[in-house]
């Protein structure tokens, strides 16, 4: 191979036999020439047929190298081994059970990094299967990316300039360290001369598998997990030049990673002993990192949860989580003089003092279009959406619906219908209520038939009988 390799793709592999063919195919179809890209695969002691698949693939492709090692038990070691063996100007870390989103993925990434002299490029990643990965961060390409936004994506599938990583000695922690990729990225994001977010293409597909073999599905040790968040926060304090940016980054990872066990589904699965371990380690983090300045910059949800952690009352935490576990399931829709009434059922602890609200957000917009109260409707509940909230427009618009138990709780998606539900209005609005791939309720609004057109349609139907 030539020594002008532009990018090295580093992949740790452990018992990935069912998924390797799809990933290897997505690599083989990349538009970069074999002289411009190499694949460095580290087989971390697989006991299935992964090693044989990799050896066979390397015999077919001159730009593929396979390194076999004893099982390390975690992804950090094989990624470091692969990075040390890499020869490209850039390094891209991939996982063997995912795949590249399209054939131009690597070429677009390295072209962009060359043009703008990036040390780190965050590509648009798209979830597949039942995996959820919010796309708001990929709304626009950012040559000089907002660091707080970058810290919302701590998976390793990024493009790194190899000379930068070597100069700063940035490597993954080895051993069974939770959030090891977050530890690496917290240094890379903050030490890089330029971090960019690149959109406009499906660069990488994050694929959900139900086999329970992914490391992220193994039980979390609270001390190990929150200890990693502490390392990330220490890196922010050490390397972030701007105090306000650093505060917002720490608040962001604190909310998502430290306060992440407040969901009732998690509390139910934890023993009392494990709940106490979570609480003790949360309190340690709060004592160390959540000062008055950072607390003042938090939203109401984070403040409430922080207050509960500081108080150390597990009963209050359980009750808080219980109140936030109410769900709304849509069953019917009715139109009335331009308004839309949704009817359904609330499940969960509906004996709370007040009913939740329905929050409507226009897709692609960060602001809330409306917040509406539920009313009891016999055994169920209903909520009326005024015409002004869902107005007629020349282009198709989509709205996502959320349930809000209150300002001190995070909003959550509402469940949608098994089959799409259509409502037509006299003002030519056509509303489609449907379920997303994740089963959540959304509304699509487009221009429908006029009154006259609908009358003609009814006549035609009658004549066919």
C-alpha cells in the first residue's frame, strides 16, 4: 500500500459474526480508493467465527489488516491497539455491529477535514432498528461547532486527526471502564484546534440489536459509571478556557449521565442496596462539581433532581419518579369548529394532584408550539387543540406530541395509534395522526380537499354502490 493513506478505520471485534458481513460490505463499497483508506481490525479474543471472517476478508482486500489478541474484556484496549497500528492522516473509530451509512461517507469526511483543517469531525449518525439517537444536533453543518452540542454525542464514531491524537497522547482508558469513549472525547473536544459537525449525509448507521450482547446492556456499577463522568468533568475544568461554556458542558453531562436513574423503569429494576449506591455516588458528584454558579444555570428539572439528591431522601426520589411515569395513549380524535380533540387514557400513577399537560412541538423547531391541559373524560382523558395551534399552511408540517407532568419533570413522548387516523376540516386542512417508528404520536398537516371537492368525492362513492 502507498504511504499516502488518508484515513484508517479502526474496529474492535468480539463475537460479532452475525453482523460483520454487513459492516465489511459497507467498508468495501466506500468511494475512496484502496490506496486512500485502510481498515485495521482488532479481534479481541473472539470465540465465534469472527476471526475466520476477518482473515478471509483481508485476503480479498489489500488494504485490510487484522490483529488478533487475547480478550481484554472491553473496547478500550483493542481501539488503542488499532490506533497505534494506524497509518492514515485521520482515524475513524467504528463498531463491528454498525455500518457506514453510504458509500461516500469516508470521502466526504476526509475532504471536509482537509478543507477546514479539523482535528475532530462529528458526522451525522442515524439510528436504525429500535435505537433512538436525536437528530437535532445535525440540523446544520458547523465548521466551528458549539462544544456543548458536541458533548451530547460521546460515542466514538468520529473522525480524528491522528497527529493531533498522538501529540496530545489521547487514548482510551483500558480495562472495564464505563464511558471510556466519553473520557477520550472530553479531552479531544477541548484540546482540538477545531471541532466540526458535518451534516447533509447519512455517514454512519447506529444499529440496535436485541441480543443483549452489547457492552452498554451490561449492568452499571454506580461508582465506575459516575467515576467516569467525574473524569470528564475534571477534563472540562482543566481544559475548557471559557467558564460559562465549561459550566454548561458539566451541567449537560451531569443531567444525562449522573441524574439518569430517575426514570421509574430504572428504579423498579434496582435493589434497595443498589439505589443507595447510586445516591451515594450522585451526592459525591454534586458535592464536587455542582457549585452555586452551575446550579443557577440549570433548568427546573435538573434543579429539582439536584435538590432531591442533596436531601438524600430515597422515598422522595421514588415518589418524584412515580409522578413522572404517567403515560397517555391516544385512542380517538374528534373535530369541532376547527379544533381537534384527542381522546385517550392515562396509565401509571393517575392519582397525582393534577393532570399532566400536552406539549406540542413543530418538528425541526426548538420552541414549544403549545402547552395544553388534559381534562377527565369519563374513565379516560381528553385534550382540545385549538385551530391556531395547528394552522393551515401551504407546505406539509409535522408536529410531535409530548406529555409534561410539570416543569420539574422532563417531558416524554405520547403513544400513538396502531393505525393512522385522518381528520379533515372545512378550511381544507387534512390532519394525519400517526405513530412514528418508535410508536410515538405525531401529527402531519397538509392541504386537503375543498368542501366542493369532498362533496364530489361523496357523490362518486354513492354512484359506485
